[in-house]
């Protein structure tokens, strides 16, 4: 999903759940206040707020390994291995012992 597409509140909640992040953790990673995140997540639908706020939330989650997938038809999130870890692993090393 490119940055011009909207993110839903459900995607933010799902991304936090995949990362085991609290609202406070997301606030620290994004620079968006915990109070703002709480207010935004209290609603449903598209993530509201300023474009700069949405972009900071998106960047923080994507930096942690979240991919926003599916577009408007079937929005979702996926947790991906960090590129630094993928680059260091050989195909035969990809197993449950090195899952993060």
C-alpha cells in the first residue's frame, strides 16, 4: 500500500497487536502523543487527523516491520522480518528458532 492510501483505525490496532505494542509504545516510536493515538483509536473507519500525524504513525509501524496490505477492498496488515535480519539469513536458516 503506498502512502497516498488511507489507513484504517482497525489496521493501526492490528499492527499494534502484531508488534505487541501499547499505545504508549506507538507514541514513543512515532512522536505522536499517546492521548492523540487514544483519541484516534476511539473511533472506527479511516484514520483521521492531520496528514503529518498519519504519516508519522505509518512510518513508525512500517519501520517496525508492518506492511499495510490489501488496499481499499480488503485492508489489512502483515508483519515482515526486518530487512537487516532477512539479509543475514540463508534460506536454510529460516525456521522457528530465529523468528522474532
